[in-house]
């Protein structure tokens, strides 16, 4: 079955037809995660329909719409799952990437070439106007069954497009550096190979970057607090 035929008629109404496994139940601020199968291909659905009231009715639909925009900007980009469908205001489905999380690999177990490719994937994403903003969590980096790097979970991603362009451009540049810093740090910690320049870049932040990161982390904390009611 071709890519275009897989999940071609996927919708909320026929979701159970494709359901293979419930990876996580939704509740509170968390969306449900569902694994789907169709003709040997798999997809993952993120669904806020059964999350807490605020997430289900306000924050969840906004987050899903925002993430859909990011995936559309990255459609066809190397190392990024394809957007398959927006099921409704609460849920979207993306391509499932078979492999293992980079976080599951012990130190020294991945080659330097993997991180060279990972940086190329990240730079390709940046060229399309998207920063991930959570690559420090190595669970968002997948080592595919083909040995190539893939980036997943764009819930925290930020795009260069939108209002307040001068501010967005400033934030985009700061978050772009954060993405590249996370790649450098992952290479150092997992491949155990680095240069002096890479080590300085990975572990040193300027005053402006520390302020932007602190504001971003505070905003995330406040959002979660409000979402929990």
C-alpha cells in the first residue's frame, strides 16, 4: 500500500477501525496517544478529547491547530514525521517512526555520523522557519530502524511566521541556537566525542539567552498551572 493510500479516509468516525494500541490515556493536561495500523503502516494520534475541561475546550484545540501548522510547514522535510490528518479540533494523526529513542542509548553507543546527520535535519527544519524548542529532551530524537535521525513531538515548536515579526525573529534566533546547542550536547553525552569549541557552545549561555530561556520556561510552567485549574 502506498503512502497516499494509507489512512486515506481516516476520521474521528472510523478511528476504531485502525486502532492497534492505546499508548496513553488522556486526562488532565495530557492528550491521549493512540497507535494506528493500516496495511502494515502505522500512525500516532494525539487526542485532547478526553483531557481536562480547559485542555479539551480551549488549550487543546489551540495546541493542535498550532502543531498542525508546524507539521504543514515541515511536510516533506527530511527526518520529520508526515502529517496524515487533522481528525477534528481535538486531534491530529502523524506518521509513526519505528525506532528507539536517543535517550535509551548508553553513552558512547551512537556514532558521530548520527549527530552530523541530526544537525543537518535540524538545520533543514530551521530553513523552513521552524525551531523545535525541546531537543534537550533526547526522547524527542529517534534513532530510526534505518539508523537515521528523526525528530518527533512538535508541541513546543515555534515558527518564524506570524505577528510581531521583529520579536519573533529575535526569539527564533535564540531558540535556533538552543536547538543546535541541544544537538551538540547530545553528541558530547552520547557519542562521547567533541571539540573544545563544541563543548563551550553546548554548555555556555550568554545573558540574553539565559533570560529568554527563563521567560520561556516560566511561561510553560504558568500554562500548565492554569490548564490544571
